């Protein structure tokens, strides 16, 4: 939050799971072959975390399912 300019906006794109507020997946080891996934919250849980960190006017703009087509290897991976 301290890195945003006054009046700035945070746009956060992340993985989420279905579930009520408080739901969080804590993968042991890699999650879907990704090394840097530590927590996967529900959208409501993520919004709560952001509120606790001092963010305000939190909006969940879109929740989309990830398809296998999006997970294919590319020359950048």
C-alpha cells in the first residue's frame, strides 16, 4: 500500500478458490507446477485481507475459471 501514490489503485490478478469468507487453500509443495504459490484464498477472504492491510473501496471485478488451454507451455516458460 505504501508504494501507491495518493489516490492510486491496486489492480490485483491472482488465483482464487470457491468458498465463503475464511476459505483458503494452503498447498504443500508446488501447486499446478508453480513454485511461488503459498496461499489461494476465496475472493471474499482476499477482500478481507486487503481491508486488514488498509485498502478501501475494494471491488472484485471478475472471477474466471482457468482453462487447460491457458496453462500450456510457451517459449517464455
